[in-house]
C-alpha cells in the first residue's frame, strides 16, 4: 500500500497547475498523491479549463487522484475582492475537509497535508487529525519574507497602505517597497480581504514547514518553520504542438518579444489598441497572446452585490474588431497574434525569444528564468507589483511605465519592446537571466539544492516524522 500525500490548492488554474506539478514530483518518490479541490461559489472564470486539466492529469498518472469537497453557502461579504469570499469559502469548507481526510486516512497512511498559501486555515484540520502540515508557497522568497513580516508591520502602521502613496515600507533584508505596490486587497486595512491576509500571515509559522522556491524569513517574536526549497517547478504540458512554435522556428535567435499576461490577465479595448500601435511602431518581431476585454459580473457570493465584481472568462477575441484596422496585415511579416492561450513554458524556452512582457506572476517569472529570457514588468494583480519591485531591483526586468494608472501608452510599449531586444539594457538583463538559468538547472540536477530538499522532505515523511 502506497503512503499518501494530500494536496489542497486554492481555486483557480494558476494555483492548481503548480500544486499538481509538486504532486507529480512526489509521485516519482513512490507516494500516492490526493488533490482536494473546492468549488468556488463566486466565478473564477476557469471552470471548464480546470475540469479538462483534472481529467488529463488523472488519465496520465494512475496514483494521482482528485477529490472535490461539497459546496458551501457563503455569508454576506461586501468586500470587492474575491479573496475575501475565498477566505469565507475555505473556512466553511474545513468540516468537509476534515471528513474527507479522515476517510483517506482509513485507506492509506496520510503522511502530510500540503496546503496552498491561501488555504492556511486548513492547518486546524491537520492539527485535529495529528497530520503534519506544510504550506506550499509559489511566489518568491522575498515575498515570503515580506508576508511573514506583515503582522509586525500591521501593528506598527495604523494607516491604510492606500493612503501612504509612494511612502516606502521596510521589510528585513528587502529593498523598500512603495505602499502603493502592496497587494490590491491589502490597500484598505478595514477591508475583509486585508483582515483575512493578516490572519494567514499570522498562522503560517504554525506549519511544520514551508515548501517554497528559496529561503529567507522574517518572523519577529516567533520561531519560523523550516523552508524546503524545491523549485523552480515548471513543466511542458503534453499537448499538440501549437502553431506559434512552428512560427518561432523560422525566426532568428533572440529576435522575438513574447507578450503574455497569465490566466487572468486581460486589457480594455483601448489598452489593446495602444499595445498594437506600440508593437507596430517598434518594428520588432513579436508573439502576442490577446484575450477579449474582461466582462465584469456581480459576485455570486450572497450580499456581494454590484460592489463585489470579478472577472468572468471572456469569449474568444475578435481580433479584427479589437485591433487597429489593417494591423494584422501590416505586421504579418514579423508578428503573430494568438487568441487567448499559448504554451508559455515552451515559448519561453524557444531560442527565438529574446524578451518577455509579463504580468510578473511568479509561475511566469520562473518560466522566464528557466528560458533565460529578459523581462519587461507590467504587473496587474495579486502580489505582482511587489514582484516587480524585486525584479527591477535585481536587474532582471525593466518597468513598463504607466501601468499604475492603467493606461500604458503606445510610445512606451514601442520603447520597451525595442529596448529589450536591441537595447544595451536588454542585453545586460539577458546576461543576468542566463546566469540564473544555469543556477536553476544546477539546483534541479541530481545532488543540486532543490533535489536535496525534496529528498530530505521525502525522508521525513517516510520516517513518519514532522
């Protein structure tokens, strides 16, 4: 009988995919892996793609199973941020999680519960069942350090971050972060989302360990759990070869700028128009993933009303209507526009790609590092503005100016796209990224730091220790 590891991701494709990649890693060490999912009663815009992904993974990996928790009814919550509703969802799902974990434990020894950072409330369930608990943190070590220090900062700063503007926030070992670059749901300290995040940050030290990309913590007054650095976790998904890869095969080395903004990244029609004009003016080769403008819908959470709006998955974009007249014809010799999705990890590893305009989601950053591709930072949501600060400070990216106002002009797009390929700063960033690519490769190799960290974790679990 195989021993079992239970993984508990946050709703949403970005969280599910990275958690499953972690699970696939543990499958190679002889464990069975059970992934527990919870259905959001607010829209995440990814239900169909999530089901397709789960079906494909279940078929490909016999010892990888998926279990869905029953739905719950959410209480009224006036927060405009979906994280606030998610915190209610996860809290109310704890009794169902307890029941399922108890059932799984009867058929196979459960050696650990590994929860998404957002699902820290599930540590209570692990404690009740005496199961070792670990937090899977998929952003950077710098963000981890900042998050763990935020409860201390919360006790010192009594003003909402939104009212502090560019005032620097200081975290041990990190460069100052402008208050405006904190997570959007944390800008107002009176919002339920802010309170939920502070509760998570307070609970994280209670875990038996944190599975992360790299170490470095700042938890004043508390003993920090060990950090097991197992990343980067990136993988090529088994799919039919995309047409864009055939197009890239025909382009010169490091000549193409790739523009892609994550599973939820979408722009207004006006902003898409500006990007198109900028790409045309730049005269650079480009591969651009275009989504339809977002369609805000009222939250499905009871009491959410019109103030709680989330982004529903938009339909396939009508490129001729969204982009400037004649744009596709005029740029057809040097550019390719892809509707909605491209195989990002494969694109970033392709030798023709020399620059990446990105929303700074950490999965995307890691894929850029593995590909050694220079970045232009255009953060959109979550912790991405904080990531931007770190990436720019480390010389791994340059900032796309104007994103703070939500209106990046065509001339800025043209300047950054041209600079990342032809500019001296683009060459310098690519050089630093290449060094990181080699470091990541070494970490994942046999005997490398990441493989050693995984082996250490496996030894702990197989010995029945914490």
